[in-house]
C-alpha cells in the first residue's frame, strides 16, 4: 500500500511517530559524525592539540617534566 493510504487510517499517529524517530536518529548520527571530526579525528582537533602539548611536556629524552603554558 502507498504511504498516503496509511495516513488516512487509524494508524496515522504511529506512522508519524516512526517517521519522527527516523528523522531524529538521522540528525543525531549526522551531528555525531561532525562532532567526532571536530573533536577527535582531525589533526588540529581540540583533543589532539592538548595531547601534543602533554607529549612535549613529558618527553622522555629530557628525563624531566617541562612545564609550558599553552597560548
């Protein structure tokens, strides 16, 4: 049956809820992918910048901790 036939019957509300859930899930996945690129996987991401700072601070070749303030 066509979608228009379902919208005329008593189950119209359940169809609308299912469509709303599909839209919310797809928006959530899109947001999560862009959020993941921004914070985690990008080389210039927020977390990677801080991890590079901590790697330089605890560099084993100097045997001492370097305390540098990030700009």
